[in-house]
């Protein structure tokens, strides 16, 4: 099979030194063979990005904005093609894939139009002192397999609008959408401004250690984030690390049962549970435990599972074999440590399907509660002491998101302030947007994404102080 998807290096779509097969997780069949970069090709991409950076930074801001809008137009024009490709390499339902591609265009336009601040902090008879934001240089974006089009887009756009150049390295199990993004970018940006390379998890170390990479923006597991941070230490790279989470939901006695069940299910089982900010454990007050359990079981049991290209499917497969095997392990834990009241099995055949699974009568100390399962398996933990459960929620090494479910907004807000996480939702979960800052506490990452705060993570702050 001849590779149909090529790398983007220095403005040219090129063959790789090797090839990589991309597997459809819904049926085990090869979707495409793509170009895979060698270390020499990665070095060429770094060199091209370095050479192009000063010219790109000198390009007028309005021109950079216009080219990013052109990128968004290109994304919109190929939305259906990209969405179907996304389903085939990642597994999510077509409706969700189409939304992901649409949001990618929205994020690109949002950052293209964002104001780059300049602040005067002193202007008097003695000094004029101002703060400016300038590009860092070459940025490497290392992206995961759960949102393989949106995440590359929202890393690339803020980096480029500030005048940085960009090297994108997608997860090896989902490179197709990134390579499609490269195809669009190749016809828009000057050579070297955008580069896309594909590896087999063997080039991350190079990007993290190379002196010409000024920043790494990484989304993925906490374990990998630690490795990137360690590898980047010698060059003191700027880092944004959006890492794992074990988001807890707390259901109070006065919660609306049906609304809560629907909201928790949407968060926990969207994208087959493969979302960093998905609800991954739920603490339910004893007085409504049975009622919430029954309502959630009804919702979860009704989720249609299958190939994302089939009409009516609301949950696809696990994205890759390794994650599927982890899910199978957590299913064993669920049956061992709790009572499974919905799902509980894997599907036979070549697809990597796991039934949406709900587990009750399980406690802290079980790996399914204490660890990030990143699978459609949700534990429900009974509680009667609110202070104790908040301590349990905060005892996790993670702090990405959390949620509180209650009819008493004032009380829910008080609880939200006590939860140690980057985001706390009340009566909903997993909600995000380019206008909302996003980042984690503790082992869930460092730095911020989205909004002006996220954009300025790609900038060097420079103070210019003039003495009169």
C-alpha cells in the first residue's frame, strides 16, 4: 500500500523514511498507510521552522491573522472529509467528529482575532515603562489520540498568531487528521512556518531536548508529561502540559435526579470515556444513592454502541489496543470490587468495543475509583459525610476538573470553592470553549490553554523601560 498521507516539512509534502499503518478501531482494518519521519527528517523540520521564524514574526500581524482565517476556511471546506477520516482513525461517532472539526475552525478564528496586549505600567516624568509580548521561536505541539483534530488546531493557532513557527507531532495511532491539517496549511503559510511529522513514539525525546525548540505544548498522560518535563530541563524550555484527570462528581441530596443522570452520563461516556475532563468517579449521597443509581443505569444501558459511521451510534470503540486492554482490566476490577448494574462486557470480533458500564457499591481504595480509567466504566460511591467526601475528592494526585450536582446553587458553589481542581462545574460537566481558561492543578498539568492567558503561554513577555 503506497502512503497517501505525506509529511509537511519546509513547505513541501514529502514521503517519510518509513511508513506506518493506521488501524480503524471499529473493525481492525487498515485505513491508510502514512509517511513516518526519521530523526533526520525531524531535524529538517526543526531547521526549517527555525529558519522561517524570524520572517514569520516580521510578517505584519494582520497578514498572520488573515492566513489563519484562510486556514479556518480550508478546514470548513473539507469538514465532511475530515470528519469521516476522524471517525475511521479514532472511532468516535460521525456527529461528534463533525462537531470536533467545526470547533477546530472556531478555535482557529478565535485566536486569529484575539488582541495581543501592550500595557503601559508607568508613564511619568522619570520613566516610560511598557510590557510587550513577542514570539518565543519554534513551538512543538505533541498531541494525543482522543481529539486528533481539535487539539492540534488549538495549539497551532495561538502559536502562529504571535509569530512563532510550529512543528506538530500527532499520536501515531491517529496521524491522519494532523496530516490533513498539514495539507491545508501547505497551500497557505510560507515554507517552514507549519511542519507536520509522524513518528512511532520515537521522536518526542528529540523535540523535548533540541535547543532550537523554544516551547513544547503537550496534551496527554501525566506519566508522559513528566518525561517531557525532565527531558526539557537542560534547555529550560517553556512548557504547557495538559495531563490526566480523575474528575469527581459530588451529588447532593437535593439534586434533580433525571437531570443529574443525563448530565453525568453525557460526561462520563462521551468519546467512550476517553476525555481528560470526563467525569470518572461519582460520589452520591446515601439518601439518593439508589435513585441516582437506577436512573443512571437506565440511561447508560440505552447508549447505542458501534461503528461511528453507522447511523444512530452514540459511542464508538476504544481508540487503540493498549487502551482496550486497560479497559478490560478495569472491567475485571469492576466485577471484583463492586456491583455492575449496566454493561460490564467487551464485544467480540475485531472491534475494540467496551460496553458502557456502571458500577455501584464500590469504595475508595479500588483502582477503578483511585485511578484514571480513561474508559467507559463509571464507579458510583456512596457517602453520608460531605466533609469526608470532599477530602476524598481532594486526596487524588489529579486536579483537572470536578462537578457538583444540587438544586441549591449557593451551597454547590461553596463546595466548588473547596475542590482542588482547575475547573469545577455545577449541574453540568465537561464544558469548555476558547473563551474559558483551561488548565489543571497538581499532577494534572502546568500552564493554561484557551483565552488570552493561553495565547500568552506562547509569548515572551518583554519589559521596555525608558528613562527620561
